[in-house]
C-alpha cells in the first residue's frame, strides 16, 4: 500500500507544474476544470481551480489577481473573471513565484494587465527551466507573459483602496517568492511558502531552501494575529492556528530526519524507516512522506 500511495502521489506531483514541452492535449480529468469562488472580504474573492490558489480583488480601480493557475485553465479563468466584469477590467497580476501552476495564464492576461513579480521570477520565466527531481522542463515564456514591473526586496501597491505590501522572502520555496500582505484587511497571500495540511514542495534545485523556508513561515507568524485570513499556495483557506501547525510540522519532521542522518542512515534507509506516526496526516496531500523525507534529507545532509 505504501508503494501504491507513493506512485499516486508522484503522479499527482506531475500535475503541480505546467510543462510547455508537453502536448496541450495532456489533461488531468480527475482535477477541477472550473474555479470555485469564495468571498473572504468585501471585494476579495478566493478562487480555487486546478493549480495554485488565486486571489481576486475587485473595486473602483478594476481587477487585480494574485497568481493565475495553469495555462489549460485559461477558459475557466476567463469565465471566473467574467462574473466580475471580464478580463478587460483586469489591471494587475502579481506572480508569487515562477512555477507554471501559478503563472500559466500570464501570456493570456499580460496583453491587458501589468504583471508584477520579484526580479528572479522574470529571469526564470525568460529562460528554460528544469526541476530535475520530477524530470520537468519549461521553455522560455512569450514576451507578453513576462513581468513588466519587478522589485528586489519590497514594494507597496495601492489598488482598490487597499494597501498591498509585496515582500520578497529569499531562498524559500524558490529564489523568487513573494508574500503579499493586505495591510488594511488583515489578509495575507503566502504563495507556496504555505501548503495547508500537506507536506510542501521546496524547489531546492531552483533556489529553495528548507531552513529559510521554515524561517519565512516563522516570520509571517510573528506578524499576523488570530484574526488574519491566510491564503496558502495550495489547500483550503486558512488562519494563524493552521499556519502554526504547519510550522511545527516543518520543525518536527526536520528534527527527525536530522536524527536519522546523525544515526548514519542513508536517504533510502531514512525513507524506508519513515517519520513518527503523528505526521501521518500530512502525507495525505499530493506529496508522500517518502518524497518529503528525501527533500528534507537533501536540504540538511
């Protein structure tokens, strides 16, 4: 059963990132082809489709999107935007990082909207990229989909009467992660620095780092309160208590893997031994316990 679970989780991982070198006919019928929209604050809507979670702001300045899912979700995204005035009202798109399940519709949206990201996101989208762990390759994105406004450390955006702080959290999930704080709404979109109730993927080969990732989560915890609405990159809408549980999992599982390394276990033997049973529920997401142990092992060994 463990082997079957690992295989299923691996196949699900293959759906996490877009792969332009694959045929557009490559579909994942078991995953949603529509967006479920939930209003979380006046004028703020949480959209869940197939890839990374999307946040939509509506108001007098038009529409603003944080992330935009896979390219194959373009029709569904257009339909979702249609309920709020349509794509022509979209003015701003923010990319939390470069992975294709968050930037897949940049090209479609970039002809009318300004795309904002960290400097490194434009660099990676402008060139061929590879995630060797999963044998995934992406080709350079068309010019229309490249961010046309980038920043290095922090920037502020005032849109729809909201005060948005876009902050870079270096070497976390990737080398170009942005967390977006709606300071006036007590709301934060964490991108893939938060996978709610599941083990996270950390793209070590492309600038990610488990230690910095964990520190980034801790930094957000210090900044928010019990009433903060926390939008994860994947998983259901969340809050501080669940983010704290995620942080505790990161610390606890890292400590267990470090202990196995100190005992002289190889990565394969550590994966075979497994983690404590208290972390079992975290492996029921798209990432299996075995793959997570491998990521932690490669990060701290």
